[in-house]
C-alpha cells in the first residue's frame, strides 16, 4: 500500500485555498443507470432477426456484435428483452445470439407435449449448425443453464468455455411454480395473468433492486409477464423431472458458476452441488445479489462473463476461440 504524506502547508490550507491554488475539479459522479427500455429499443433496431425452421419448431433468434460466437440461453420465464443490457455489453467483444424457446410464439408450430429436455439440447446444436458456427461459447441463465450443462456433457469439444448463472442440476418446486404448472396446463394466456404474478415476483426479487433501479423492476415485471403460460408450464414440467447429477462429472469444459448469495429462486446449495460435482468448474458467489443480475448488475455480469470466456493473455486478447 502506498502512503502519501502531505506537507504542513497543504494539510492546513482551507478547501477554498486548495481549490484555487491546485485548480481541483469537482468530484466525479457516477453515471445514471442505463435505461432498459431505451437499450431494448436500440437492440431491436440493430440486431439481426432470423428464423431457423428446425425439426420441432420455428426458432426465432437474434444476432448482434462481432467476434467469436456466444449463445445466451434464457431463463424459464422472460423474453429476450430481459437480457439486452447484458447482450449489448457482450456484443462489444462477441457475436451474440439469443433465441426463443418452443411455445414462445403462437405460430412457431411447437407441439410442446412431445418436446423433451434432450430435444432442447438437440435444437441448440441445430442452431449452431444453421449459423455455420464452429466452436461456440455458451452462457446459460437459470433454466438455460440446464441446457448448457447437458450440451457440455454431450459434446465438450464444441465449447471452449462456458458460463452459467443461477444454475442447478435439479430443482424442488416452490409453491408458485407448482401453481404455474397446474394452471398452465389448463388455461391460455400469458404469465402476467397467473394469480399473484406480480406479488410473488415482488416478494422474491424486489429487495434486490435498489431505489435507483425502480424503473428496471417495473420493466422486469412487464417482460416476465409476457411468456405464454403453456410454454412456461412446459418448461417447468421438464424441470420437475430433470436430474442432471449423473452427467456432471463428464463435463470437462472450463465452466464459470455465477450465483447470487441472496438468490431466493435457486438456493445456494444448488451452486455448491454443481461446484463440487463438475471437475472443471470455477465458482463465483456474489454478495447482495439475487436471481436477476442481468437486470440489477447487468454491466458487471457482462464484464465478468466476458472476461472469463475470453481472457486477455499477455500478448493480447485472442480474436476467436482456439482449438
């Protein structure tokens, strides 16, 4: 640690005298948080939208940026617009891709009852081939992490590095999730129409949004409520029967596990289970962060994940995955 010693004349001068003599500028202030809706509008303007007619549904995907390819796999109940600030930051270093799950669009042709979790991994590989990518970085959030884990265990040579946030290998359902599953099998509509939708999300996540991010919390509620109930119920049903623990030791891809210590959706024991079972895993447990860092700490999340996936070597940052 370096210590700076002041001279007596400096230490006894008044603030006004110091500013006059030294010409000190006013203290810098932190910039205001990015406006999520503005970022979303900019993303929709700049991103390229494509559709891949896969074997199970017409998959809509969006591409932004230049550099090595990075595919983001979303959570269980949110539109792509919930990840745009993170994607915007990552697009400065990567060709980012985010895609919609089966059932997200009423005209995508998905027969949800016949689509398994293995099919979701199949469709990820199909999208990679459709985009003519070779090796690809993966970043999965919550539900998306389960598809990442299965894909890494299946064909690790395709993925030089990967990251997951709020990840789990198995889940015990909460009462709200059980309710969503029960209701979703019976009624149409979007998740905003579920009983106590906003109340439950507020209980689980509002405390992780400081007052300065109040507008982001409202945006989070809006975007979370857009997912079709049938699609949400399908994903929850897949999770209810999912246990990835037997395949975790087969994952050899370097894997970053990011988890909020205050996460009320996925408990910390899920993080510890993954960290102990995946030989190649590096764990990062973040204090004062919940399950939605892509809203509350999007810039930091993007930098952390980007630096992990594409670290800078002494001779500079590589322009693409090697191997």
